[in-house]
């Protein structure tokens, strides 16, 4: 899904906002792997991610809550979450939200 | 609201993902004004915004759908939206989503 695509409503968004530590060791490669793995996970509709070095917002889109729960429990993803807490993130918040309306603009 | 604060559930998130044009004229000042104005709008719980120059994700949090609708119709905000379509944004998507669960981590 690219950002201007709009799946059938309702669907779910996982909003992940984070502040990084100074430890960059392995972060970029793990982030790349998790986007690739997540995107191919059943029920995933797409990922969008922006970071400015210190802060990041990633939003992943999902067909339903079951798909989100399965992704949260994925073994590789759980290892990445653990490493994230130990090394890369000073803090983060995850919010699970049901998308009820959407509209887009394109030049 | 800072990113690690968690208002009473449920509340609403407006996820605004955008790609910028090359036209920066007036953008930073307008973005600053809209965050200040939006944050003080009745029902707004907070704003989070990250951009890397080309792409941006902004998430604002709201008490309810009525607050979001009133903010969308705010006169100054409507002028900013119009200027955004004419000058600053090549495309954007807005999604309105009900936050059902949230959790956070802090070192």
C-alpha cells in the first residue's frame, strides 16, 4: 500500500512513535528487516515510516486485530522488540486504532 | 500531551501523511502556526510530527469526532489547507481512527 491508497473501511492502524538513544548499532538493518517482514505478514496492508534521526513515527496498516496480534507475537519481531528496548529506543508509544474515515489529495 | 502520555480510551487520532513539493515558501511558519492553533483547539489532546524534508507524518489526538470536525472547519486552518494543496503538498492522505489500545515503554 502506498500512502495514497485507501483499503476498504474499516481497517486498523498501529501508530508507533519513538525517541531513539545514541546507540545506532544494527538499528538501520533491523528496521529494514522488520518493514520487509511486517509487510509480507498476513493481513498487513502497508507501512509508512518517517524519522528525523532522534524521533520517528511509523504507521503500519492491518486488515484486523487478529493480524496485529499475530505480528506482535512473531518470533523475529519479538527479538527486534527486545533489542529495541535494550538498545535503540529511549521511549516509545504504540497505539492501535480503527480507521473509520480517510481521504486523500494528489496534484 | 507528550508522546508517552495516554489519555482515557477511547480517543481519536488523525494520521496525516504527506509528500512535499519543492515550494518551501511560508511552509515552516504555517506549520508552526497550525500546531500552535490546533493544540489550543477544544478537544485536542496533542500533536506529534516528524518529517525528513520530503515526507512527513503528523498525528494529532482528539477527544472525539466533533472536535476533529470543528478543527477541520476552523477558518485559519481552512486557509492553511487551501495553501497546502496549492503550494506545499504534492499529495497527502488523512485518516481518522479511533484509538482502542495503547502502551508505552520508557527507559
